[in-house]
C-alpha cells in the first residue's frame, strides 16, 4: 500500500481525477471499483470518487500495476436480452446460472458480458442470485447509479417474482413478516423483512407463487418460503428436500418498477416467466 499526502496544488481536486493524473495508464473503471469497494480510502475512511481532496488528506492506494489488464472471460454463447435501454439505464432479462459480478469461482459474469455486448461502462445497482433469472437494472453513469441505488435503499422500487415451491400451502395469499438474521463483520444483525405471496397454480407436489418482497434483504424470498415449510424448488441452500433432475432454482424476477433517474417518469418492465415454470403445471 502507498499513502499519498495531498499538497496545496492538488487541494480541491476530485479524488478520481487526482488518481487519473497520477496513474494515466490505469483504466478509470479500475479506480471506480477500488474506491467503491473501499480499497482506496481517504484518511482511513471509505469515500466516493467525487470526494474533494483537502490539503494534508491522506490517500491510501494499493500497488497498482501498469501492465495490460487481463482479458475478461466472455462467452460467445451468452447473449443478454435487452428489455429497455437509454442514456442512463439498461434493463436486461438475466439468464439463469450466471453470476452478476465476478468472483474466484465464477468463470463468466453478467457485468463483463454486458460491457462487452453493449461496449459501455456498466454500473451495477442491485443483484440477483446466480440461479435467479429475470429483470436486472444497470446504470450507465454515476448519477443514474446513485439515484437508482437510493431508490433501492428506501424500498421505493417495486419488484415481483415467480417462485415454484415444494409442497402446496393451504392459503391463497399470505404476508410473511419475520425478521432475518444476517452476519456482519462485527456480529449478527436481526433485520425486519416482509414478503407478500399469492398462490397462482398448484399440482400435487408443487405450487406456483407470485411473490413481492416489501423489504430488500439478502435471500429474503428464499429464507421466508423455507421458514414456512415451502422451499423453492431447486434451492440447494435453504431446502432440506433434495429433488433430482432439476436443472435450476425456480425463482424468476418477473417485474420491476421505479422512477427514471433523469425524467422521474414512472417505469415498469416485465420479463416473461420461463416455460419450465408453467410446464410443471400443464396438466393441473
């Protein structure tokens, strides 16, 4: 790590622009990522790329290689279906089985695929699980990313999902109001979580539900349905029932609604339910 002391000459410079000048051979996207993840800090605190530096600020920067960046793993077999696109946003129908962001165990990810396919810098504003398909928003600039992220944090954005569960509940509709326990760096958080469910169809073994999470907790739908005793078909993490010959987890983000970050227009988008969902109920 390097610790850079800000002098009078660089005072009032934006953090990102200061770093661009200091390391002209490094992609801007890398700096954005390192700042967002808190790898690059100012005065030992996480900050934003737009932070205005002050004299005597201390910027912590990792050892950055100026060698060419490795090629991203791109699959020619994956084509992202576009539901909407303008200068601020892209909404896609995420395919099942591919993670949104890269990781040590991920060969491909949606962000790299999107940046390659659209030839644009992508700003992720939310996630879907690797085994979940459906509506996924990407911002195309910092202001749009900040606005959409704020809508998510305030639970303004409305989302609906289709879920196939193992077992058939007796109820037609239910509101699940149960806290979710999540681990963090300092201990355990108990977070409020509310999920609305409506039964659409059923067979002897399975149910098709329309699910609306009113809060945005990690794995909220999967945890709540498992707690009720109706885990999602194909969910290997939260289901004790092992079902063979199932190719995916049956959770699909079918609808998303929000306010456009520039025009404030109310917008909603639908990703059609995969045929494999309805196929389970064709004879019922």
